[in-house]
C-alpha cells in the first residue's frame, strides 16, 4: 500500500534541492566578483583560477537545476559537454600561468580579502555538499549526487588556495600561490575529462 505522503515528500525534497543549488549559484556569482578583485589586487594565480572555477561551478549548478526541472537529456548532455571543455580550458590556463609565474619568480602580494573569502567558501561548500548528499540519497538522484561531490571538491580546493595564500602571507613562500594553481589544474583536467567521457556513455 503506497503512502499518500510520498508525493509530498518528493516535492519537499525537490524544493530543498532547488534551494541548495540556488545558494551554490548565488555564492559563486558573488565569488566571481570578490575573487576577480582579489586576484587583480594581489596578482594571484590561485585566486584567478579559483574565480574561473567558480564560473564553471555556476554552469554545473545550472545543469542540475535544469535536470530537477525535468529538462530533456539532450540539453543536459550538451551543457555537460560545454562544462567539460570549460574545465579543460581552466587547466590549460592555470598550467601556463603557474609555470610562467614560477619561472619568472613573480611574488604575489598578501591578500586579506582572498584569505577571508576562501575560508568562508570552504565552510559554505562543505555544508552545501552535505545537504546535497542527503537530498540526493533521499531522491535517488544521480545528477544531484554527482554535483554534490563537485561542491565538496570545491570546498577542498578553497582550502588548497587558502593554504597557498597563508603560506605566502605568513612565511613569504611566494611559490605556494602558483602551486595552489597546479592543484586547481589537476582538478580541472580530471573533471573536464570525466564530463567529456560521460557524454559518450
């Protein structure tokens, strides 16, 4: 005997999924502005790369919102392919820029704004990732579950960038900033390749 409350529960879970993705979307929109300003002021490769990652995350959240709205699979596959290419372009940019910075021994400046924002972003992304994992499990929704993992990785990337900024600010380890860029590069290359492989499955 089916429970009459099941459709209501599904509707509540879908609403929660929309809210979680909307918060992710809004945070990353603000993040692009904050990180762009911080990257220019500090001349930081890591902050610039994290800003580009935030732009890509906006696309990923948009894909999930489409999917939760019942958007067709063809449009979803096209969006995932574009996000995959964007991740690969991010990896190429960070590879070139981080290498140039290391070879030129360019010293980025201290960025209090970058430190505060990446610390806040890590906390927010971990909370959102936990919420998405629980909601996706209840809905048995693979797309939301996958994007929730991306959100978790986004929090881990924020910690990597934060570590680079703190090492540069406190110990003068200028090379920690481009090394954080390489961490973002590895993530971008892996995520892009995974999404491009997925479109063919």
